[in-house]
């Protein structure tokens, strides 16, 4: 009986296979075969244990074949082990938003240069070709809004510097649904960590100081909407936290959607809240703003928008 020395069974005693040729008695022959059977069982058990260990290690063994990630057993049935889900991309948070900056809806850019009460502005028809240290148009189509350290000039009705776009024209809530949406990252924080990144503002009435019905803040990693209680000169404000844990440098999206009935849907970094504007705002001349409105007179803030858009849908 030929023996394959490469077989897992090659350690079997050779004399056990040749007992019939040695003149052994019937009883000794039976005993020999019992010993041989035990040896076979022992060797088979060792082989099967080795094959199982190989499969657990991701390798192949006799009787098992297949491609990585899918093991096919000896019976031919697939043993499919799901691959782990890919982790979220580093440096981004969930929430889809615009992928391009649309400057066509904006009528001017307010800069942190000039003098207090009389800041420098760039008109809307020049925005596409304008780039500076305060409004840096990048090669990938994004725009970085910068307020320098040490602060800068501020408008007549504010104490804070800004590099901020203002929508061209105005509208009423009853006109239809207006949505301001953006994709951005807050790259550098001022000392107090607070920047307004989007607004629904209103024009002055009878010379009174105009106050924004809605300001969307990035405040030390939290996205917070500050909302006027009513449209009156002494009205208070209340804060609604939309999202938390947004790190500096992380890309995220936000959206503010105002409907004719005053319903305001705000989403940011994959989270959303619905609030209502007071009916006293129905006759307000409103407009949107977006950019880097630094809430610290010390300045030193930077915000990059990779997407920005305003849409109006008539009732």
C-alpha cells in the first residue's frame, strides 16, 4: 500500500500497515487494526482542528475555497461575513447643502475696512471679479471671509466687524417661501468663539434701528438660532440650539427656510428644528445675509463657504 508522505496522515506507523505479512495471529491482527483505527481518528481530528484555525485566520484550506470576505464551505454554500461600514469622512458632518457659491443673488459685500459707521462695500455687479484679504476667492470656487485680528470698522448699527454678503432687494413673508442655504467651515474663531454665519434681516422702518429677526450663530461648536420674540423696538430674543459638537475646520451645511405663514425650518450639521416667527413680521421688508459677522470686537475670525444660495418660491 503506497504512502503519500505529504499527506497529513504521513505520521502513521508503517508497521501497522504491514501486520498481515508478519504472520501475526488473528487476535493480534484485530488489535493492530483497532490501533490503526484510533490513529486514523486522532490524525483526522488534528487535521480538522488545523483546517478550522486556518479558516478563522482568513486563509484557505482543503475543502474550502472562495474570494476574500466570502468563504465557501465544502458543501458549496456561501458563508458571507458582512464587511464593516465605512466610517464617516474625517473633517465633515452629515447634512447635504449647496456645492457652489452663487453670488448672483447678492447686492453688496460689507467689509471690515473703512471707518466706523462708514465701512467699505463692494457692489454686487463687481463681486465675481473681486478678491482681497477680507474676501478671498479660492481656486476651487470657495470663498474665505476674513475679519483680521484686532478687529476692524463696523457699521453704524453694530459694534462688531464683518465680511458679509447682503441680498439684493427685499421681500415679505407672504410673497412665498425663501430659503438661505450654505456649506461652509469655520476655520478660525475670535476670542469669544462667536460668529454669525447667516441672517434673515429686515430694513429700517421710520428711521428705527433695524434688528434681524433671525441670526444663525456658530458659537464655540454649537449652531444656535437667535430669534426675535416680536417685531418691536424693545422685543427680546430667544435662542434655539440646532446642532452641537461642530469642530472648527469641519465642513457642514445649514438651511433656513421661511414660509408665508411664518414657519421657519432651520437645519444645520444634519440636525433640524422648526420654529415660528411672530405674525408682527408679516409686513417687514426682509433680506438674507451670509458670511463672517464676527461677534467679538477683537476680530480674528475666518469662515470658508464652499456653497451658498438663496431661493424664492412664490406662493
